[in-house]
C-alpha cells in the first residue's frame, strides 16, 4: 500500500514517501497527516460487508469476515505495537467507548498503525482490539447499522 499526505478535511491528497513533507495543506491551510491509499481496500470492505449482511451473519462473524485495516500487517510485524495488557483489557466495549473511538476515527481517519498505537495506549486498549472496533465503526458509518452498537 502507498502512503498519501492528507489534509485535515480529507479533501486534498498528495503523494508521499511515507513522511509528511509539509505541515499545512497548500489549498485549505489545514494540518496534514499520513494515510494509506485505501480505495481498493474500501471496495473490498464494502463488498464483503454487503455479502455478509445478505447471508445474515451474526455481528461477530460479520466483523471477523471483513478485511483488516490496511495497516494491520505492518502492525503485526512490529512486535512492540500491540500491548494486550492495557488498563481496559478484558473489559467490554461500551457505547461511550465506541463513541469516543468513532470521534477519534473521524479525527484521524484510517491513518497509520503508529498513530493508532498511540491512540490505543491513551484509551487503554490493545491495538488489535482498537483495529477490530474500527472495522465495526467503519461498517456502521457506511451502512448506518445501528445494531452494531450492541
């Protein structure tokens, strides 16, 4: 996957070598961040989500059938990225937790695993748990699936 530099609004995208080369978008003057080029992944995600919904898969099986976020393989290769012993490990995700993560996703987008590793640590969850919950958030946002709150 290729990285892109993306403005805060997500409207302007620029090629990248994996680093942010300018801090502000030359068009809208908002802060720039890195994201993976996710167009193919988004198509695959949408197709698998629709297929799973049509099959009537349970919530858990549906989420597990969806493709991992594009940065997940890089995170797996980084042995220090995932800390499964976070302060909220083994605690059930609540709607409040989900809303907080949805807000962080709206703020950061898919971004990179390094950004999400920091977010995961701050909210007290493992990166792998955050990644799975992000798939739920993306599915819910794309198809307005309120039953994913359960």
